[in-house]
C-alpha cells in the first residue's frame, strides 16, 4: 500500500474548513479531476461517497466516510475499479485565531500492477494541488 500525509494552514476557522471538506457534492466545482460525486446510505455522520475521478483514466470508486465534526473526517474503501484500497482522513486543529491546520492522510492500493513508486509520486504531486484547492475554497467562503 502506498500513501502520503500533508498539512496546510488555512486562513479560516475549523468549522468552515470542515464544512468545505464534508461537502462532497461540491467537489467537482473546485477539484478539476473530480468529475462526479453521488452520495448514498447516509446514516447520521456516515455516508457512502461514490466518486468518478479522472486520473490517467476515469476511475470510479466508493468510500465510506465518517464525520467527527469539526475535528476529523475519515474514510474506508468500499469498492471500485482498479483500486483495492483507499483509506485516510482529514484532521483539523486550531492554528491561531481564525486559522486551521488541515492534515490529509491517504493510503491507496491498486489492483493493477502499478509500481508503488509511481503511486507515491502521483500522491506527492497531486496532494499539494488538492490541498491548495481546499484552502482557496475555504478562504473564499
């Protein structure tokens, strides 16, 4: 399994940052690789999130997300194409007045013979771009 962890300071309070992170259906508005999101099986703070994402090709997968507002959002893999596992979390901590440190952790495994080094490189290059997109979104609200 390959993974990565990155943090970023966002100039917005934790509640606002959490609202952006937990608003899955709006991801296609600010994450260009996310083409479509559908939610199902909502039960309290848990929901299944069905993604259609354009990586090197279109990939469809489903995660089970559990919210612990406003500190953490975690997920586990349900099923998907080409992917064997996808688990991780967002962890939010105060970073001074009106600021939030957001830490994103992800571990992925693919069903194809994709070398771990390539998966790690993809995570390392895409993760900073994704964090910046969440930062811009939270700071503009």
